[in-house]
C-alpha cells in the first residue's frame, strides 16, 4: 500500500515539485502552520496563481524555493532535480 507521503516523496525525487506540493500542501500533521502556508502558496503559484500573490507583495520565487527546502528537509532527501 502506497501512502500519500510515499507518493509525495516519489514525485519530489522525480522532480515533479508541483505534484508533490499538490499532495503535501493538504497535510495537517507534521508541518507547522507557517510551513503549511508556504507549501500552499508555492503550489498555487505553480498552478498559475502567481500573479495574485505578487500583487499582495509575496515573493513567489522565494516561497517556491522555501517549499522545496521544507520538503527536502522534512523527508531528509539529498536534493531533487
């Protein structure tokens, strides 16, 4: 049985950050409130809503990079392509 966490890790290892964020941005356990917010914003930016977040003053590139770092550190992965 493959869990959602395993699917997210697998997608991250394959370099599909958007799909990994689609799964992990829905997690409620294991992430702080700020980490969940970052994951959600990064997913929405990759889904085409970056303009909205830029309009309200959020650095979307920074949020995407932070989300990648959060996932890599949380799942202790070396790096993703």
